[in-house]
C-alpha cells in the first residue's frame, strides 16, 4: 500500500453529426494499483511499470487510452482495508469527528474494534486510540489493516467493555456493540468531564434503548440522535438529477456528553 498508485481515465465525448448529439467514446475508469513493480493489465490494455514508477505522470495504455497516474492518498488506501462485518462508513465517521471536535491531543476509546475502520481513521487525527473487541479474528484483521496503513498509535485489547476497563479521562468513547446500554458504567468511569459518547446502532430499537437508559442519569446529557443519508447526483450539462438508486441506510448515531 505505501507505494500504491491511482490510474484515472476521464470520460470522453464526441459530437456525431449524423446522430445530432454527443456520444461517449471513452468510458471513465479508475484503478488502484498496489504493485507498481510490474506492468498493470486492464480493459484498456497495459500501463507500463516504467510509467507507474514515475512520481506523477500522464501516460497512455497499450491501446492508446490516456491515464493520469499519481500516488494513492490515505483515503484511497483506507478504502482497500480488509473487512469482516459491516464497517461504519466514512460519512458517519466524519460526523463523529465534526460533532465531538477530537484532534491531535485527544484520547479515544473504541469498542468493538471490528475490522478497525473507526480506530484507524480516528488514529490518524488524534493522539491515541484504545480499542476493545471480544473476537480474536477481528483484532488480528484490525492490526493487519493498521500496519498496512502505517498507523501505530492504536492499542488493541481483547476484553468485554461491559466488565470495565482501566482507561480514564478519555475525550471520546465510540460504541459499536449490540447492547450499548450495558456499557454505561464503563463509559462513566472512562470519560473525563466534558467527554463525548457516540453510539452507532443499525436499528432504531437499539438506539432507543440506549438513549432511554442513559437520559435519566444526571451525569450524562443526550445531545442528539441522527441518521445521515447520502444521495449521489448525476450532472451532465443541463441534465442534473439524483442518480437512480436508493438512499442507503447505514446506522443511527447517538451523541451524549458527560457533564458531571
């Protein structure tokens, strides 16, 4: 992954007089090239390893198709991580970061680890992440993903957070577990005053049970529960419309804050 490259070909259109309209003569394409030490084969032929070795370049495939080639970014690499269960998507991770304001001096606790998606993304922006899971396979995959992305400030732990943890004074506690209400005592002891809890649940009954369990406690304040829906749009000249797809549900985010 550290030397991976992105190869992108833009869509090309041409006006055909006989048809009286533009037609697509070259469809867009994007490739993630993990191994740049050898030629890359794709539907447009071959992109040579000599072109891939350059810092950034405009290159032609063996079939004469033009590609822009440049180094993969962290987000490009991140999208390639190994996955087990469904991960919290980037749109929701962005909301967690924006809603809690975590930064370079922040201490974050994450449970459960899963494939490490949340821990890895947050670790790139905060001081340290301590993550917990009860599944050995999850932890090993998460460790592998972190190593591939060069993330070193995550501590991986096998433990059930409902039984308590040793960490204190955390700025943020992220919960992605089936019964978040069962971790309330752990949250109370691990968070500093002013620290945030963000619980991610795929169903609204889970979300409601967590909110109702914690709202009555004087040391916590319920800030908001949200669902973020993402809809892609097609823009082609004056043709502007939503793409023909459903607005996908990912999960519900509940934001709480420890105030006492």
